[in-house]
């Protein structure tokens, strides 16, 4: 697709020569994301203010040209790949923290602010923004909101949907609007804030966000529990979540993943049937009782070892297995299929055992680890060649079917994007999908916003 | 309006003779709610299962007859008053707790379950559902969800939007659908759960809810702080909210309200420039440090007395002023205008002082009290006769304008309903309202669900 000259003129006038490009090198750089899928956009623009986005969407709507919002492309689902061409609008230069207001527990940011930059700016005020998909140095707040990216702290502090008060955005109609509040409570009309969060740029482009801040607890304690098998670890997760002290991280690693990390990371990585990493935070004087409560719940049939880190070095050592896991997987399979299914916590044993059976059945290496406190497991299929890749795809469909049978859903925090939309009818009935299409139509009547994503 | 015979036939067949009425006595009983507005419905039906609601909405859609969902009518905004007639569907008999699942921290309920009945059923499991608009013995979960009713605990635990995982519902198209998850995390498509919560029955009728449960802390401590004036109390609120220990209640009462409660409730109610009631909860061993932290923040310029209850009796005594307030207001004005505006916490002094000036300007008695930790104040205008009622209405418009100028919004937890829809354009721009109308159209193309509510 070549863009109409009139549209190109508008792009140049609106964004300026240094923020608007149709050069192939630039287009290539914005053709892909962390999903490793790619498709060339026809142009790339770099936004710096809300008014530009209104003009962009209005012009693209007039010419029926796709508009794809992009933070830093760290998503794993192809949500920012311009599969139908069009204009990619990068928010990387629209990255000002507009206001930090500790008295009112909010910060107002532009979408291109990096998660890590925000956290650093908040720290002197004693606050943090809980969502962090463990990619804080590289991922943008706008991307976090678009994908409802959550991360390990969600078990205690919630996802972006629970940590955002209001938004400014531009709908597919080209109209700018505000939704939500500057207050921690609101019952004035429909909740568009949460509707836009997780909508992957298919309803509107977020141009400003009012984020709810949380006081940063000054203390943190780390525990590591090794179990005989995945089932006893999964039961421990349910026990931990059924008592009053909610950990701020409750991570699970299965035996296959431990073995992989051990082979890669050395003897400091323990071997066992399964491992839980548990963190509790709070004011220092509350931590001993919190550690006690969580330790009591972690104990039970199948516990082989429980260690509590006493120093920063010990904390680091306890996390070594988790840290070694990503590079270890990459050495085996550069084309890992990285899923993030979620089931009710009590169904974790069935999920882990079911995945094990599917791994054998399809002869594909699968490691499972992730945010067990939310029942959110990263199921990573590691095909080593083309034949395994084909088997992995067949296996994946059965993984999703298993998850749905266990009352779970396709994605806990990665979203749907391009790669999971074909599986949406497994998770959602035709009536729900039909209403989602109606809502898409309500915001984006010509279907120009991020076409080919989320909805099948 | 008289209902078409074919529709009446369908209602009789669907609900049965003992759950379907067109008698005037029955219609009168469902003509009003706690707003004291009223309008006769043409029929009342009592639902018992989801399938009936699908049939009801399909039949009413065919004949373009309004359908008004009703919990227990405790809302204050006229949200359940059938202003255009039609069929009121009461959920009071659809009141089963379908499942309590402590391992997965959720409960599945029908919409007619009373908030208090749910809390009682959860207690033996060590859990609670945080939203409680302080009317738990009479209000239904369905109503709580429809209005996003929150209450004092919201400051720590959030509103229904933060405490609901998924819903089953019937859209204005007559189609049943499910949205959300059984898991504490989800990124599978648009967030319809939060969109329906607070939509006041204008998008869909909720027939089942999966509620997120929270472990009930076993300890609670109550503090009462008296201040020289409203400004010093409001500054204390901001200090309390800027430190890490978030109270589970942080209630404000102004001097006018205290005087009123004192005149009505006797000398046990203290007099002062303003009062804060503060509660902290947690495991017993964490409470002393929490009380210390909150006390430190409560101290400052203008503090006149700080008391910590040591016994259940003392706790009761500390709450006496708050308890005496409602009956005291009723003796003055049976027609109080009960608003629940919300502003960022740091703007509370300006709000309270501004309201005082408006009270003088319009010569209308106003008391302000409420959930200060969220910046959510109940502004109660107490007109004593018809002339004052007219002045009160003029005053109210200026109260809302003040709130918007302070970056607040019309409602924190009561919603919009009938009585505040004329003020919606003060809070929301035409573009936002236009998109809300589009979404209404997406769910309810013929506009039969609770017409005349929420949107102006």
C-alpha cells in the first residue's frame, strides 16, 4: 500500500520532517515487536502532543488508512505489528512526566514514559506504580496500559486496571476525549478507563494517563521453598493465598525449568520437583510476623527446604534460578512460544500435570513457571527445529483447551494481539465477541485502529 | 402506557402467576426508591434465573417496552425509578450464593443476594467482600454492582470495580453473555466487567457475579481526632494518605454536622471544628505500629484531641457522632438532598470552605461529612420548606461547578441515576458523552434498558 499524497502532506505538516518518515530503514525498525512477527508500515510518525494524534487519526480516517499505536514494542503477541500496513505512531518521544502529586496519590504521564523512569521519579516521594512486567527499563507506560501488562506484584497490588484513575485518548473517530477521574473513587458514567486498558490500541490511542500511586513499603523479605513435586508446590500456593498475609510476589518454577536453569546457571541453582519464590513487603516491624505467616502456609506435605534470605546477597542468590531461566531457554530455542495462561489457583496442579502430558504427547519441550499467586503461568514451548515448531502449534491449541476446561483464560498479562486472536472463540462465546465487535464499532466505526488484532 | 397483551402473556408464561403482577398495589411498591422520586411501572416481575431475563428482554425489545432492573431500591439517585413505565424486574428472589471458593478467593452469587448475607456467609472462611455502602443488611450485590457503590472501606480496599472478577448478564439485545474471568488476572479482550459495573442497568442486566474475596484481617483499631477547623482536619487527611499505612476507614465530619449530631445525640458527641474517624486493620501484631504511624500523621497544626479506643465499648462511643448524624438530619429536613461529590484529597479544604460560602450565599443549611480518604464527601443540603428547596437546587448547581473546578467529579459512589443526569455535561465533555451514547447503542440498540438514566 502506498499512502495518498494528501495524507503524506498532512503527516509532514502535523509532525514535521524529523518526526515523520517513509524511509525503508525507519519502516523496518517499526515493522516488528518482541513477538518476532513483522510487517512493514507505510510510514512512521513520532508524536509529541495530543493534538497531533487527533489530526493523525482524522486524516487516516478520511483515507481509511490503519493507525497503529506503539510504545516500545516489548509486547510478545504482535500487538504492534502493522499487519495491514498504514501509519505506526511511536510515542517514544512523548515521554514527559507531567505531574507527581503525592498528596493525592497520583501521577500524570505521557504514554512514552518508561516504566522504570517513572518508578525512579516516584521513589523520592515514597511511592511506586505497582504494575511492572519485569521489563521496566524498556517498556513504556502506554504499552503497559494498552496490554494490561501486570507482572509479579499483581498478586498483591493488581494490574494496570486497578492502578489507573483516568485517561486522555483519541478514538477511531478522530475525537479526543477524557475519561475517569483525578480521584481514587468515581461513579460518573461508564468506566471507559478500564475499557481502554487492555484494548491494545483497537479502540483509542492513549495520550495521557493519570496513574494511581501506592506508598512504597520500606521493607521486603524473600523466601524460597523447594518441593518434592509440582503438585505439592501448587497446594502450597493455594494455602498461602488462603491466609491473610498476601505476598507481593509468589512465583512458581517447575522441575523442567529448574533443570534447565541449573544446566545453564550452575550449582547455585537448586534442583527439586518444584520451587516457590515468595516475597512479602511492608513496614519493617511487620515483616517478622508476615514471614512467619507465609512460612506456616508454605509448610506442608512435600516441602523439602524453606530458606529465608537474611541479606541482600542471599536474596540475590535465592533468585538465581529465576534469573538464569530466560537465557537458558534462549540457548535451547530462539523461537520459544511464550504463553501466559491463567487458571484459578486451586487448578494449578491439574494445569501443570496436564501440560506435562501434552508435552509428552506432542514431543515438545515445555517449561512452566510464573506468577502462581494469580494462577498465571508462563507456558513456554521450546521447539528446536521446524518439525518441532509444527508440533508445538498443535500442542498449543490443546494447552488452551485445557486452560478453558479448568475455568481459566488465554492470557493473564500478555494480551491477545495477533498471535492469540484465532483462539479467542475458545475463551469467549459468540455473544460476548459480538458485543465486543459492537463496542469496537462504537469507538472506531471505520476499523482503522490497529486492524487484525485482539478480535478474531 | 398499557402493555401489549402478547407481552403480558410472555411475562406470565416466563415468570409464572406468583412472580408477575400488574396490580396497582404491587406496582406502587416498585415505583420508588431511596431517592423518594417515583413513577409507576406497568408490570413487576420477580426473576429467579438467567434464562428468564433473556426471554424478558427479548420480549420487551420486540414491543419497545422499557426494562428496569431493581435490587432493593436503596440507591439515592432514582436509578431504579421507572420514569418511562415498562417492566420492573426485581432480583430479590434471585438470591442464592452459588459458590464460595476460598482457595481461589472468589464467590459466585446471584444479584439479589444481600451484601450482609454474603459477608456472614464468608466470615467462617476468613474472607470478606470489601464493598459495603453501610447499608449491608438491606442492599443487594446486584445494586452494589449496578451503581459501583463503595462505602468507607474503599480507601483501602477499592470499589466494586476493583473487587469483581466476572459477570454474567443480558444485554439490551436480549442476548446473554459472560465477561471477565474466574481468575485474579486477565487480559483476554475488552473489560466488560468494569464497563457494566456502575452502568446502572442501562447496558445490560447482571444475572450472576464472580466476586473477588479479600482475607478478613483479624484486628481493628479505631482512632478519633478532633481539630480546630475543617482546614486543619483536611490537611491531616492528606498527611495520613501520604504515608505507607493506609487506614481502612478515614471519615470526616465538619463542625455543622457535629453540632447537629450533638444537639440530637447528647453530650457523648463532641463539639469541635472538625473530626476525623480513623480505623486501621491488620493482623493483631501489626496494629500497634499501624496506630503509631497513623497517629503521627494525624498530629499537626490544629489537632485538639486524639483518642484511641481500647475496648469495643470505647470504639462504639467514638463512632457515636457519626451514628447520630443520620437521624439528626432527618428531624431537620425530611427532604434532604444527599450528594456525594469527590475531589482530590488535597483540595478538601477548598471544597469544604467553598461549600460553606455557598451555604451562606443561598441561605441553605449544609452539612458535610464522609469518606475523606478518597476525597469523597457527602454534601447534604437540608431545606426545611419549599422556598429553601428551590434555593437548595440553585445552590447544588454551584456545588457541582465548584467540585469540577477542583478537578473532582459529580459522584464518588452514589452514581448519576435520574437526579444528576442534568449535571453530566458539567463533568464530561461532549466527545466523552458522545462515545458513551455509542456504547449504550452497542449494548442496547433500542434504548429499552432503564431509559432516562445516567446519560443526559
